[in-house]
C-alpha cells in the first residue's frame, strides 16, 4: 500500500472519528492517474443498487481519505462499500467480475448456498481472478434475506472490498413489514498497510491494546477490593501470562470505524417520516471488529439473523462479529436518533443518525468503560474447593470465584502425563455411552471434553477442561449493564438463547449420525491461531458426506471471542440439551465456551471453515472441509 506525503499529525479524537468528508477520492497532485482509472470519485455513504439476473462488477484500485491521509483502497464499481446487489430468490444469476488491478482477486458470496466452484475461495473452489481477467459466477438463489459479499484474497476486504447482498423472497411476499428500510453496513479502516499491522501483531500481539492494566487501575482495585485482594488479582494475571483487557487485537489506535463507508464525524444519515417503522439491515463487514449496537431510547425488534427469519424478540442492544447480519424493526419516537456501534474493546465507535431530514443529529453516547475478562471467560464453569486467595476476583463478573482452582487451566508447565490424549478431532462419541446418557447418545451434544494431542504444543497457551455451555451470556462488557448504572433499568441485550428460527426454517430434524469436535486454540504471545493447535498449513481436511446429519462441537480454549464461518452449508445452532434454536452461517463462540450446531452438507466439494477475524484466519484458524 503506497502512502502519499505525510500530512499534519491528527489529534486522537479527529483520528477516531475521521473526517466529516472522508472517503472521497482525494483530487490532489500526483493522484491524477487514479482519477483517470476510476473515471469518477470514489462513492461512499450510499452504495449504488444493482438488480436483475445479469450483473457486471469491476474491481480496481482507488484512493480514499478517511482520516486526513490519502491512502490506496480496493473498490468495486468505484464505491466503498461496493454496490448493493438486490436479487430475487429462485433466479439463476450471472455475475461477471472483471479484475482491473495488478494483483489477483476474488469474491465470496457470504452465507449463500451454492455450488462449490462458485464460492469464491482461491485455492479451494477456484484459482481466483487474475489481473485483467473476467470470471463469470453463475448460481441459483435458494434463499432470501440479508447477506453480503467480499474479497477472499489477502486483506482486500480490509481495504474496502465488501458490499451488501439482499435477496428478495421469490413469491414477493414479505414476512417483515416496515414502511421503509436502510442497510447499515459496519466496517473498519486502517491507514496502515494491513500486512504491516499483521506483522506487528506477530512480533508484539498487544501492540494495539491501549487498555493495558495500569497503575491507576491497581489503585481503583485497592479502593474497591482492599490492598491484599487487589495485589492477588494482579499477581494472578501476571502468573498466567495473560492480559485481562485483551478483547480485540486491533483498536482505534490504528482503526477508523465506518458506517456505510462513512466516518463517525461524517454522520451517515438514514431518513424516515414521522410515524413510520424502519427496517435496519445490519451487516458486520469489518475485518477485525466486534460491534455492540444500540439506538438509545429506541427498542429494536430482531426479525432476522444471518438472513434467516427468527421469532421476533425485543432488545435494546446486540453484539455481532465480522460476517454476522441482523435485521431489526424500529419505530423512531423523535426527529433524530443516534445509531451507536461501539467496538468491543471500547476504543472507538461507528455512528450514524436516523432522522426526518438531513443535518439533524442526536446525542452521541460516550463509550463504556473497559471491562476486564472474568474467570468465566478463562475457565468456564470450573469450581473446586480451597482457593481463597482469589477473593479479589469476586467482583469481576458477579460470580463467586472464591472456590475456583486456577491450576485447572492447562498451561505448558503442567504435568500432562496422567491425561488421555487419544481423543482426536472427529471422534465418534456414539461409541462411548454412559449410564446417564439418553438411549441415543447423540440426541444431545457430548459434554465430555476431549483435547487433541496436538493441543499440547507451543502453539497453544491455554486449554479449558470445564467449558461453559450457556448461550444466555451477552459477553464481557455487556453483562449486568443496568446494575452497573451504564444503561436504564430493564436494558435487554440479545443472546444466542433468545434466537429461535421461525417454523419451517430448520427443516432437518434428524438426530446426527456422528460428532466432530474441534477446539479453537491459540497463543497470544506468538500470535498463532488454530484448530486443535494445528495451523492451516499443517492441517488435514475435515471430511463430511453429502446429506449426512452431523453435529459439530466447537470449544473455545482461548480468551478471545471468535466468529466462526462455515462455507457451503447451514449451521443449525442448538443448546446443551440438543434443542435446535436458530439457523446461522456465522456463530460467535465466547471465551471458555462450548457450543454445538448441526449441519447437513448438500453440496459436494471443497469448502472453507474459519474465524472471520481476518488476522486470526491468516494466522492459521482456517480449515478445509471436503464433502463427498
């Protein structure tokens, strides 16, 4: 990524909020070449809408200015976000993609069920699109809802290559009734070369974490807990070589958070008329950021998750990670309301306004204070006797930690000789019934944790023996907000447990024939990410059979939340009792959490399965799935 001449240093507030006019092609000396190639200014804030059965897309380099610095970006048809594709279920679409760049590219249709050779993942489904070439995607649309598309090549998605994909129901009948709708696409932008950011993470994984525990926090702990407990709390984290504020690898120190390609200072505005209901189609197209979204003073009725209809649920706030989408219905009560999306690490935010006319604004909330990870984020449900020296941790998350044994966290210094390492990924748990299991042991997901032998390596700095399976936890930073005085009384945050697919969505009710258990693993100091301690380059494919019903168990043995995306098939989330909840294509797995879903592969081929945090995926949390 080539930088222009340096501009004056921006203060932090201006950097985080960006420029009010940011995103436009900077028409300054030396950039005439870019202007001639693009033939127009790079659009931002309102993507063009393309419809029909045949669509042409052109990928090219362009120049943008979000923060006061001119930088090279990747655009589709000259806009960031890319054009919104509005298609119809039941149609077979032809999308011609031309690459005008000097490097290869690709487009992946996120969440779309299609033939594997149309999925758009270089090295698995095809070779990618070479410079100067045109690739023709052609596939039938078997679903409707809110989806999106993006590059699956390098870090091009991070440099602007993403867009909304809206598929209308084939019968024209909308089960979601609203007077108008707006797409709200969240993303993150860095002025730095993404490869340089990644390289820094590899050498200093906490280099962008400006919320490191500091002396001021220690004095706050002394005031709240007493000197002895505060000291014990700090000593515990130091001994475990872990950072309790490590919520995001990349922060606002290097990212500017965007809403529909617009900086916070730019204030994207979605118009409505008084008395109207508004459908907001939220898409997290960020490369590395979870967002906590709310509209202060306005309830949101969630009606879709990942494009699939769910039973309506009223909430005040929701968290979603890269790859996820949520459709909500709101009824504005004032002439202007702020749409506020703060990053999970609380270092910055994206924002826009719902208003009856351009130029109106509403109060923008302050970002919440950073909340430390708690013991449930590190150890799950582990409770053993006699560990009173952890009393200082009791106030962290509302749990009683006085009885927790932290030696149960498996670090490399432990003696593993007595442990059974024979259990490997893909083990068929149906061969291990027990007296308290139902007649069919696969009617419920196994809770017998099996660490693969490959997890006992330098690539893994943590293993959880007693993970939590609760799906009603909103996650660190969103727990008990009303009790903490951060939100009004009765404030409701969406959780996995709240989502129930509408009747007819989960149409395969078969009991799975086998279980595949994989653990999400990593080492923060080395900045390596993996499945079962094995990075992609050293892994072997996960095998599935067409039309078989399979249960997948994902256990997060790290202290970060991972949005896991399985290509080519649905992920039918279930609870610990085996009750089907909601159909998803991307599922966030919290620290020390064990979740499961059922899937039925109906398209043969080679598919990708990965964390949708771009740097985690590139660092190794990626697997190939082969369906035969």
